[in-house]
C-alpha cells in the first residue's frame, strides 16, 4: 500500500487498472457485444473504463505539476492511455524514472 502514498504511486495504480479495463473492452466485451449480441457487459465495463480514463488523465496532470514533467513526457503519458497496452509501457518507461 506504499504506492498510494505518493502521486506517482497513485498514477501507477490508476494506470494499471485503466489499462486492464481497456483490454477488457477490446478483447472481451466488444466481441461479446458484436458477435454474441450481449451489449450489457460492454456498457458496464465501458462506464467503469470511462471513469478510470478521466482519473488517469487527472493523475497525469497532477504528476506533471508535482514532478515538473516536460511537455514531451506528459504527452507520452497521455497518449499511452489511448493505445492498447500503453499504460503498461508508460509505467515501465516513464513512471519509474521519477
């Protein structure tokens, strides 16, 4: 639980959960929606993912302010949220360098 004590730790946790929710949408709920005609899981996970996405963006902005990140690092962290597996890459390459 030491991760939750720092801003970068909170960002890493939110990024991980957001990344997992994105992968759930891409590989589980979207196929269910379009191939099995089951839109329910997509609605639920989609709503959770949307909330996590907003929290991730806010956490990146807070980290930019707290750690005085350059624009390039901030932009890469934000772009990572829209690429599959991007938040995992950001955790390994950007967030551990603080």
